[in-house]
């Protein structure tokens, strides 16, 4: 069992204001994995004060981009060296299947690489060419750090979510208070160790596991200049309202209810194999999961049968077992939420094809749910509208491409989506009509060099690459008269 009795504040392990410890319980068998301390508002005050001093008076915002790039490159190398250790701890505390947590580590490396490349090419200071060549005035545009960033992440993918915010914030010269979910206290302690080793100046970063009440205290803290949040749309709305009252900068990566549009010419075998991962990754506890499957009317039964066979073949069980594809939900409350939605789907009149609210055989000790497929779903049903965050898929029929696009866009969300077709041009045409921030064609992975963000209720702003880095800078224009130069 792991015991953590200190908090990582300002680059040092320090005694918390409250020494009481929280049990981290295995989602698989309810055993206690570790005992950890949690941050309270007094600890937030210390972390923000350290970050404020490091930004206002310390060297970090005044280092060159090249120096910052080198330190962040070192941080990613430290993460890569401990990637398997990280994957195993996330799997233990989250219930994420080991195949998923291991597969995610190279992705974190690619994401880090996209930020490092963007920082190398970023126009930190540009002199603009005047529109009037005879003008004696020149404008210099600088991109400068915002200040103290409160980065708040969810429990479902803690390392990738953390790095998606730490990297651009630090590369831009900001200081950071990272607030993580209590469930991730064990794995994120490894990240704190890496940050300590990377060579950041004192005060630049703190890592605080804490509950929602303390998180809100951080959001409202007067010493914080920007909020970067990943999580539910409901929480995002609350954060946006609090940030708006204080005119703090804010970026939000929120929920999704993504559609997978299967065009009539798609190769069904490839579609089913791709949706196994695109729809059910991380036990379905993923904002990008394509959980609304849109199938052409004349192939509807074929699609439903293929998905049924695939879902019934999935191994559900111990997330540490390499044969497991679906592990337990992160906590009992999330298990109950998913089971409630399954019961709701039946009550709404959807056809239960496979699965159901019953616990999988032999797994009643953990937070397990049975992978569930609904057919004959109308897009107005709640199971088609609301983010369930579990291994539950709905199949919705459509008449033609216009109808498919209409249904895909008939959602308050707009984070991700997919199109499947034997004709790439046809798939691209449909993808261009979808009102969502990211669309993958025929199961292609989400790229890290382009922006990742949501339309509508799925968020504000973008992550990854140059677009993600731009979320962490302020623009300053300096105008000079070249006639008066030395």
C-alpha cells in the first residue's frame, strides 16, 4: 500500500494544513491501494502565493523560450522512462484497462512533441510590415505569459490531461497550480516527482489533489489569472461563470456525445473493429467516445448485429489482466449512474440488444457494468442526448446523408465524431458538414499537431500544437517611430 503524507507545493514536498488521509480504493475489488492527503483552501493559498511570487519576481517568465523548451523536453523524457509504472498505477486507481493506459503513454509523448515543435516555431515577437510602405511607424507584436494558471483536470485520463495543460502553460512562461481529482492521487504523485527532477525554478508549479469545494476556491482565488479546465459541461459552465465575474482568462475542454456516421459503402468489418476502440476506449469513460452510431436504414440490422457480436466478445474484468478490454467504473457512484441510464433507455422504449443493468457474472465486488447496446433509438431520447460516460452505445437509423448530418449535429455537444466510408472524398464531404471540433475518417487517430477543442457545449478554446500554446499567452503590441530610432 502506498502512503503519501505531503503535498507538492511550489516545487517542494510540504506538510499539508490537514494531515487526515483519504483511502484510495480499488475499483476492481474495493481493496485499499493507498492513503493520501488532500489539499484544503489554506494549501491552495500557499500554492498560489508561490506561483504568484515565481511569476512576478522569479526567473521563469523571463527565461528564453529555448530554455523552457529544454526543461519541458526533459520532463517528457522522465515521463517516458517511467511510462509503464504510470500506466499500471492509473489502471489500478481508475479501473482503466491496462491496454488503454499503456497505449496512452506514447500518445502523451506525441502530444508533448507537438507542443515543443510549436514553441520552437512560435512567433514570440514579430515586427509587422506596415500596410502603407511609406509609414514611419512599426508595430512589434509580443506574445507574453498570462500569469498564474489554475489547471484543473478530471480523473479519467490524468496524465494526458495534465500534460495537455502543463506543457503549453510552462512553455509560454506561466506558473501553474495543477488541481487533480482525489482518485488520481497515486499516479499524479509520480508526475510531481518528475516535475521536481526536471529542473523548474522554485514556485513555478504545484500539484494539489483536492475535492470540488477546494477546486472552486482555486477558481475564485484572486491570485489566479487563467483557468484551464477539462471536465463535465456542467462544471465548465460553473467555472466560466466564476471566471467571467472576475474577467479571468478561461479555456474549457468539456463533454461530448460524439456521432459515428457509417455511410452505405463502408466496409462493415473495418467499422466494427474501429468502433471497438473509438466507442469503448477507457471503459467508455472518455469525452471523445463515439457513442452515437448512425447507420443507414438499408444496412441497419447488419450494423446492429455486428456491434452486438463485438460487444459480447469483450472481456470484462480485472483491469490489470492484459486480456481485459473493459474494466470497472472509477467509483460506485459512476457505476450507478451508468446503470441508471441503461434502465432509462429501456423505459424510453429503446430496444436492448445486449447487456443491461445487471452486474457481469462474478464481478459484483467491483464497480462493474455490462457493456450495453441499444437499437431503435430516437435522437430525442435521453440516452442519445446525454453523456453517459460508460460502455453504452446507441444505434440510430438514418435515411440519407443529409439526414445523417442532421442527426449528427442534433446535439448540444460538438467535441468529436467519425465518418466511415470506402470513398475518402465522400467521407470528407460529410466530415466538413459536421458541427464538431474533431472528426476522424475510417478510425484514424486524433492528431496532436492540429487544434483539439469543442463546438457548442463542448468547450471554449483549443489544445495541442500552436493553437493550444496560444491559449496561454497575452498579445502585446508596441508601436515605434523608426524616424526617432538611434
